[in-house]
C-alpha cells in the first residue's frame, strides 16, 4: 500500500494513505538511499510503500524523491538531515527584525532550493510593526531578490493583510514554509486556515539556548486544497553536498556571467578577467550576495577538514 509521510520523529512515522487514513508506521530494517549519510532516512513528504505485519505498519520502500531540502545535521557534523521532500515550492518567511533574518540565511536557503529546483517565494511578515529602519532593510532585500526573479510578498499574519495572495499561492501545492523561529510561520498558517491550530508564541530565551533541541517537520493539509510543511526552530542553514565550483551556478546573477569569465571554471574570487568581479565593481551585482557567496565557499572548505 502507498502512503505519504506527514511526520517523522526518527523512531516512528505518521503517514497518510491514498484513502486519507492517518496511520503510524516504523521502518523495516535499513533502507539505503542515494549514498547520503543522512540522520533521517525517511523524510516528511516522502511517498512510501508499506505492509502490515501482525497489525503493525512497516515501511518497506521509499519512492524516488522528485526533490528534497537538506541541511547539515545540527547535532552530528558529518551528517546531513533531509528536512522535507517532494516539494512544489518554498515560502521563505523573512522579518527585518524580531527576529532579524540575515541575507546569509536567505542566500543559503536559496542556494539549496535552486540546486534542487524548488521555486522560492519570499514572504515579508510583520508589516504592521515595521520601524523605519526595518522598512529600509526590507526595501534593500526586495530590490535584490525581486530583480533576481524571486517574487516578494508583504504580509501581516496578525492583521491579515496580503494573505489572500498567499492562500492563492498555496492552493493545490505542497509548500515548504521556512524561516527563523518567531518570524510568524505558525501564525500565518493559522490565519489562512483556522482549522490548523498550530502552536504559536515567542520562543523563550531559555529554550533557544538548548542548541541541539530536536525539531520535527510536519505536513498539514489546507481545507482549500494543498499542504504545507512546517519546520520549527530553524536558526541557521548549513549547506551540504556542494563543491566550491558549483555554488556560483546557483547564484543566478553569477551563473549568467560565467561564460564571460576567462576561465570556464572561474570561482569569481581573484582570477584574471572575471566577469563577476567586474560586475561587482560596477555595482551591477549585490555586494551582500557576493559576500555571502564567499562565505559559503569558506564553509565548504572548512567542512572538508572534518
Ligand atoms: P514561528 O516560530 O515562525 O511559527 O512564529 P509564530 O507564529 O509562533 O510567531 C511568533 C510571534 O510573532 C508570536 O508572538 C506572534 O503573535 C507574532 N507574530 C506573528 N506574525 C505577526 C505579524 O504579522 N505581526 C505582528 N505584530 N506579530 C506577529
Ligand atoms: Zn568569474
């Protein structure tokens, strides 16, 4: 029988069957996947085959994923963690403050999403409480990301402004909702579908200090059709599985210039006749994005020494 994973705790899995029954299942033995060292072999969004053995449901096979989102395991350095799979789009929620979303977080997420062909939409929440300074930060972000082709939406999950557009975006699709804890993911989800009843609230300072708090992604179904995957408690987004010379291929503005660089494998650092560095000097590409690009190359180098 076929089912889709809607929650994974590592020990057991919550699944929804094709006839919309919700059941719990375990993994039967070891399932090998793609040669990745993943701390969670089964991810939310996976389509699986299962059998019933003496009243217990066992997952016997994971269907090939059309895409997935992966990050470095926060607990084990050499391991990666598949956050979710078979996703139509990602809604990246951003707030200029409370909490502050850094461009580094945005660019790391977009890099991963681009590599796995997941379209990303940016949702700027908390429009009702923007200070003048927040407004400036937000405008800077919008200028950069809209020009690159990432749609930007301004919303307030509290007042409801802009949410009709978000509902229209989500309808009939599987969407990942991602962003730092406290940006308003749960509040937004509840505002577009009151039946969801997700827990909201400030993450307490004490809780935040427990660095390795385990969080579990979960899929929720929308009454108007479609599903969202909520991943609570993301503080950073470590990229995995990239070689240094691949990163520039997923920074759209750099990829577009690569053929103008002298070297076809140019890393755009200090090579002669680099079209990216030229464009940077002319102010045609964002300095902030370029800085994040270099930061990601450094992260990759650093990861190799483990
Ligand atoms: P999550 O961790 O991303 O799920 O964030 P929550 O949905 O739990 O929201 C964190 C806090 O931000 C809560 O206190 C919400 O009431 C508040 N919040 C969420 N959206 C908005 C908004 O649009 N405006 C304002 N003023 N507060 C918001
Ligand atoms: Zn170059």
